């Protein structure tokens, strides 16, 4: 039984960037990413490398590899054992691009503002 509730972040425009990213991948990568989401539901903040890694400012990444592609889906935790998946990308450099982390941080800030309302 899941211990954490994993949700996709919805932008003000009504899109779900992380879910759309996953759905754009080939079937093998999709399967790996959805399996990682299941692991995240079970383990939550206990999920560690090689499956998950803390980046900075409370932003984490799910890590999947298929062939030469390294997919990442960024997320954050919310009080109440909730996990919000914000955005995804195919990693092409050794370090996670700051622009991707910033996208996740902006999503978190917007999400938290809406939660307070």
C-alpha cells in the first residue's frame, strides 16, 4: 500500500509537464519512469540513489536510464506525505541544468501559493 501520494503538477494553463514528458518517451523508458513513481509512492523520502537524488532547495530527481538516454523527473515533497512531480528532461550533461531546477522551484512556489488559498 502506498505511503505517499504522488501527483503531477498542473500549470496555470492546465498542462502537466512531468506527465507529458513521460508520455513522450518510448515504451521502455515510460515503464521505467512509472515503476520509479511506484517506488516513490512506497518509499517517499527514503528513496535514494540510484533511483532518486536530492538536488538543491528541496528539489529532487527521479533517475531512469534506457540505452544511452538518461531521463530525469524533478519533484518536491509537501506536508501530508504528498509528492509533486514538476517537470522532466533527457539529461545530456554531467550536471542537472540549473534551468530545469529553476523550473521545478517555480512550479513548487506556484503550487504552494495555490495550496494556501
